[in-house]
C-alpha cells in the first residue's frame, strides 16, 4: 500500500513488484523476530500475520485463484459512444430502406441491400448480432424506425 493506504498493483518482474516483495519479506522477518523474542514458536497456528496467508489481499477481498479468469473490462466511454453512434446510423439506414429492424428478416434484408450496392456484407450471424444491438439502441433512444415511422 502507498502512504495513503491505497493498494498498489505491479506487473510480474517489474521493479515495483520486486520492491513490494522485498518489503513483504522484511515485514515477515521482523514479525518472526518479535514472536521469537516473545517466546512463541514460529510454526504456531495463528501466529503469523494474516497478510502472509492472503498474499497481501485484505481478508474480505481474497480472490478465488481457482476461479475462471475475469471478464474483460467494460469499454471506455468514448468507445461506447462510438458504437452507439454507429448503431444509430444502422437504424437510420434500415429505416431509410424501409427495413423493419424488429423483424427476424432484418439481417438478411440488410445483407441483401449491402450486396446490391456492391459491398460485401459481414457474416449473417455477425449481422444478426449487430441488428440486435441496433434494436436495443432504437428502443433506448426512441429512434424513428421503419416500424414506427408512420405513427409519428
């Protein structure tokens, strides 16, 4: 931890990691010396500092090292906004071509439109995933689609 009590994270082999391990080893050495001066046996159960059993994590935050690897971090705000903008454009394009993105055939219709333009459409499963995300954006932001254009 730094002088403000914040935990530090160091990559394997970094100078900071070596320094942290050295500090942990020194702390352990000092704790062992104090226990021996008090007449305690080094192997006594419960006599070692808790941080050594938890590899430095606070007791309530000890990770399950056998658990699956963590999920990727959420995308940065700028990336989310860029994706959101592209999905809005897809919704607008579909509406302009009178393709109802809320039907099961929307992905195939968009693929056919791109193919007729001479553009190579993405794989149909990829396009279905994109259309599903575009539907969510259309609903979330109340965007005019081919389905709701006449109701406005």
